[in-house]
């Protein structure tokens, strides 16, 4: 596992909102099933003293830190406040900050991520499903029942496409070490390179599935940075140029970042690229 | 959203960047042109979102005698197929030198990046091919000004006013939530520095706080979709696609292409899709004239499958719907769809294959 384990206490920012409260209950359910600490505190300014599914809510992250041992935070606050939430957590000293929120202005994300980096915190996201280490910890919104403990790491710019791949792996009897959604925005905290570096240090991870999409070149940069065996899948071969395909970062701009040239560059590096998600389990088997 | 030249120039001027004196005229609106205040020599510029506008005939020279006739002629032309609804009439500058400056975001560095060339103008793309002709610097987004040493490194021998203007453009870039802020050419005249052209693209996630109500870059159907929180892109095939999550929806489109079909759209219903929104999504896609069959591919993370199923049934459309549902409350979702006779398949490959066959 990477970024956290059973012993990691999780803080949820935006605990009293609809999504925050719903996912606190799912994260708690998961923690209970694996015997982990799960969510130990929530934060919503002005709602201090309340409880959400038995989790105490505080007005500020610093107050929550005084009462609890917290190793990671998950953010569910609205887009306009999310950059601020990232900075509040980094300032309070939380080392891993998962930002689920979508539609954050890119300038806010860029500043908050730079601020967090200065404070020594790693930001996963924004616009991501979080991470899940089967049997250890869930930080985010991934549907736990699709996962199975094992040796394959998964890192992806997508949410549901990741679940699709995890589902295929699990059905094929291939378990996962940690699955990380790094987010679909143009500016994200942890990149493929950062997550792959963690997987390299992780004893449990023997191979990695790298799921990318159109836009930017983080996939190629990541694949070039590691010696781990990788199987890749790139979404968007049918994406027309200059159209944003759902994710703010999924756009072929100025003829750059299109799926076919990404795939060609990965293959040139010797990375096998799956034509469709269901090919991935077979290709992973061939590597390990 | 892309702004037009005259809009971008207004915002540039607010940050203290000098722009030429100009008057905007519209095809459908009467304008009083005060000839006495109009300079003798002018440039007549079509306000269209077209690259290489000058070379495509969108920028014409005129004087007092010819300005009306020139504007009339420009209203009657199309610039690379785009009709001209607005024209900016500007004083013609006594240009001594043309520079190029462009600010955008370096996704890999997660920082603003500034490009600068000592020879700007319409041939910038050729200039870019020369090694070293375009210099670039990037720096921490936490800084509110470009550090002086970087400005000097970037601008080389250009006059100090050019450096000042580049820094002001950086202020525009930050304060207006821009994805791109560009001046090409940034010119010098015997008197001063001017932004002779202006490009500004605003982050779609910031339109609200920038006071922009309607995103002009979207088609009417895309705008309708946006109102409901969907990501929607119109394409030209016969298979309607609804998915949850951008990656999964894109992968569904790719699979359609792999099996020899053509998608009619990309619609991501987003997380937490509820019954009413799914119903609207299905109706929206069914309304695309070329759609023969709709494939709905949903894996529940944040999305609840029973909500989705109710929405599909409630849409009551005439096209065939092929559904693949998995995730939260999956069994409940299936129980709602099965009695209605909707084709439910277990994997996205089976669903896409069936849809491609149905569309033929």
C-alpha cells in the first residue's frame, strides 16, 4: 500500500455536505470491514460540535488536529472553496490531501498545489476519485466491492474508467496493491511520476496499470520515470481536436496530446498499450 | 471561453496595457461614426474567432474616404467560413517593431509559462521554427509579479516599457482566470508601446466569478446540457452515448470506433446522477437527429444505479436503449429496468457490440 494504511486516521473536509456525509458512511463501512481507523474527524466551518455518522465535526482543521492523530484528508467542499481547503490542510501539517472536488478554477488549483508543496504535503487530485488500498484503507469515493487485495498497482487520470479496469482485474483473479485516481484536471498534484515512485518503493506492488487519456504528456513522462513493469491504456482515440472530453484536462490542443501519438510514444518506450480495457488482465499476466 | 479581440482589449486596458483607440460597430446595430474623432488612417478588423485572421482577409486598411465602404465589404465576407457580425475600427499605428508575448499554463510544471519573441506578427509560426527565437520562462504561481531577473532574461534587449507590459499581461492572466493571454503583435511606435492585437481564453470553471453568463463556445444543445451539469460534445455518428465519468465515456466512444460504429455524442452525466437528470440526459441524446440507438454505460461510484434506472424508464423515448449498469445499488437498478424490456448487458463490450449491430 502507498499513501496510507489501516492505521491512518482520515479527516473529511466538507463533512456535513450531502456528498461528504454519504462518503463518510461508505469510508467508515470499509474501515470497519478491514479493521482500520477510517474517518476520525470532519471539518465544516460553522458546524463544529455536530456529528456525522458518529464522526465529530470541527470548525477548523487545526482544531481537529489537536484532538486526533490524522494522516490524510479527503475534500468534498464546493469548487470555489476547494483551493482554500487544500491550503488549510497543508498548513495544518496533513501530509496527504485527496481532493475529490470537480470544476475548481485552474488558477486556484495551481496556487493551492504550489502552496501544499511548500508545506511538504502531497495533493491527490483535484477532480479525482481518491485512492483505495484493498484490505487497508479507502480515501475517497471508489466502490470498494470491485476491489481485491493483490500485487498490481493502478494509477489513472479517470474515475469510473478506473473502476472498469479494477473490475476486469478482479474478475480475472488479479488483485490490487493500491489504486490511485490522480484526477482529470489540467493541473493536478501527484502525477503519474510521483505515484510510480511510491509504487517502486512499495514491496507489495509488482506491476502497474497506467490509465491515461488525451491532453498533456504526463503519461509518457511517468512511463519514462520508472523501471516497474507497466501496462497502459489511453482513452480518447475517437476524441475530436479542441473539444474538452468531460475532464477539463482532456483536450487535444494545438495538435498535441492526442491519444494516437501518446500510444505511439508509450509503445516506443516498450510499454504495452491495451486496445481495450478488457485486454489489460491478460497483458498484466504476461508481465508477472 | 475565447474572448474576441475587442473584449480582450477592454480587459487589457483595465490593467494598464495601452491599446489603440477604437470604435466597435455591429452589423445589426446603428452606430454614429464621428468622422472628426476618427483618425485619418485606420485599420478595419473583423471580430471573429479565427486563427490567421489577417492572412484570411479579416484585417483591412482604410482612411476617412474609404472606411464606410471597407466596413460594408467586410460585413459581406466570411473569414474562413465565419460570418462577420462585429468590426473594430482602430487608429493605424506607426509601427517601429513587433514583439510576441504569450502566457499559458505549463501542465507538467504546474506553473505559468511566458513565451516571448523579438520578432512577432503574422509570421510567428515561422519564427517558432527557428531554434531559440522564442524564449520562455516559468515560475511559482504564488508570485504576484514576474520577477525582474526573469523579465530581463525573457525580454532581452526590448525596451523597459515592453517588460512592464509583459508583467501587466501576467496580471490580466491571473486576475481574469485565463488559460491563455497573448499579444501578437505587441508593438512599439515612436511614442509608446501598444497591444495591437489581443487574445484571451477564460477558464470555463471560472466564468461565474468572472461575470460571464453565457459560454459562447458551446452549441445550443451543449449549453442545454451544461445547465444540467453534463459534459456534452456533439459528434456526427448514429450511436448515442451516455456514460458516467469522462474516462469511461471516452472509452465507450473508442470501443464503438473499434467495433466499426460511430458515436453521435459524448455525454458524461457526472457523479451523483439522479433520476431527473438521467431522464433529461436520455431525452437530450435522443433529440440528436442522427441517433438510432443509445448505449448507456454506467459504473456506480458516486452514482446510484437505481436512480439511473428510474430516469431511463421515465425518459420514454422511441429509440432502442442498451444499458450496462454496475455499482452502487446495482440489483435495485436491474430490477427496475428488466420488466421494461430494456436490453441489459453485463459488460461494456457486450453493450457496445449490441449497439453497433443495432445501428446498422
